[in-house]
């Protein structure tokens, strides 16, 4: 009896690990055919830069990088008139160093650094403020901003180098 219970617990733990791995593997990885709704590029080509907006109705939009995600989010009527910011359930970006998907709303973004992303100058996301500060110094960034402080004007300025 004791051995049976131990086996059942072991099998249950293996099942939970398998489910966790499947969920983590899904992350925000884009399919080979998925295109950025802003620029039309295949997002799978830029897996380390991908950003994703998930909507309450179960749909999602995946982007080649944070810059196009911000363009979409801040001017959603232009890119998807059927949706609004109130329809958004979650937004994810990739941490520059770890390449892990992180919540976009709590990320720290370095703008105007000497590192280029899929669309040239990108807001470079970080999970930790210390990493953003280090990157800012090492890569000649201009400043660190939070999600709530990002404006469409700021994002479109990245398309026109100073």
C-alpha cells in the first residue's frame, strides 16, 4: 500500500513537471508563419526580441520586437480597430539578457542605446532595474523608462535617429 501511494505521488509529480514544461515552452514563441501586425516581418526570425499582447477573448498579437508592440498598443485603432486597450489581458516582452518572457508592464526599457533590434533602435526591455542601469551605462543609452511612461511620440522617435 505504501509503495503504491509513493508510486502515485511520483507519477503525479512527473505529470506536473511535464505540464509546467509544456506551458513554459509555449512562452511567447511565434509560429513560423506568424507576421508582425505592424511591419509584416516574420516574428519567428527574431525569437529573442518577440513581444506579445494577449487579449481577453483568447486571441493574441505577436511582434518582432518591443517597438512594434508599443506602436500597436498605443495606436490600436490603426492596427486592429476591433480591439482596444481595455481588451488586453496581458503583455509580454523578452528580457534582453535572459531572453525570458517578462510582463511588459513591470519591465524597465532602455531607449536610444547603441544596440539595434529587428526594427533598428528598440526600447530594450529588462526585468531588473539593475540590469537596465548596467546596460544603459555600457551601451550609451539615453534613459530608462517604464511602460506607463512610454508615449507614441517617444516610440516613433526611435525610427528617426537624432
